C-alpha cells in the first residue's frame, strides 16, 4: 500500500524545498516528486510530449490534465518507496477530481493528507522574484501563476476538509520549523 501526501501552496511557499528535505531525511521510506520537476524532466528529454508541456509552462499556464495525471500516477506506481510526497498538486478542481477518481480505482494507493503551506501573496511574490530561476520568474508570470493558484483554492480546501484530509501549515517561519512540523505530521499519519 502506497501512502500518498500532497503538498500545495502558492508559488514561492517553499513546498518543494520542504518536501525535498523531508524525503532526504527519510530516504529509506519516502519518495518525493515535484509535479513541476516531473514535467520539467519531460521537457529536458526533448520529446514531443516535452515540447507540448513547455508551450504551457513557458506562459505560466496549467499543463493539460491528462498529461499531468499520467505523469504523476506513473511516478507513484514506479516508486519503490512506501510513502510518496508530491508537491504542487492538485492545482485545479479538475486535477483534484481526476486524482480522486483514479485513487478510487487504485486501492493500493491511499491519500493520507493534503498539506497546505500557507503564505501571504506578498511573501510569495518577494520569494519568487528574489530567486528568479528562469524565464518564468518575472512579475507578469508570477501574477498569472498566483491567480491560477488562488482561483480554485477555496474549492480544493473545502473538498479535502470535508474528507478530513486537509492540514494547513504556516509557511512564513524558518524552513526548520516548517519542515519539522510537516515531517512530524506525516510520520503521525503513517504510524
């Protein structure tokens, strides 16, 4: 049985860094996948699929649902670890519903929790524009990514809250404090 944890948060919330640290600390049992990284890997391969993904990402738009879901499910199924942490997913109500449907057909994968790393828009903007990793880190693209993140957030929170799966963590503290709380919470769920 694979135990799945999803980590969501605004661009710049630190969700990928948090998940990476936790997975490294528990590398015997935990695997971490960033939706963005999985998609970027495909782009790097220079495949036709990669080119399609790039055309969306470069404009700050969401990659089509079927591509994202296939990429994620393949990563989970091919992992040799018991605990899977995926950050940056779901990013839309459609992704959430599609994943819920897939999980209902895959009894060997159990969604344990959706962890939301909460930061204000100001903190997110400051962090993203401060790191400026690539062409997608500018004000216009940030504003678009923030809008894409915030629009479905209320519905996503409500959906997982009603299932008793939503856990909010304050992302405006030190990395150590955030990671320690998140790691402790994940370990409490897998007992």
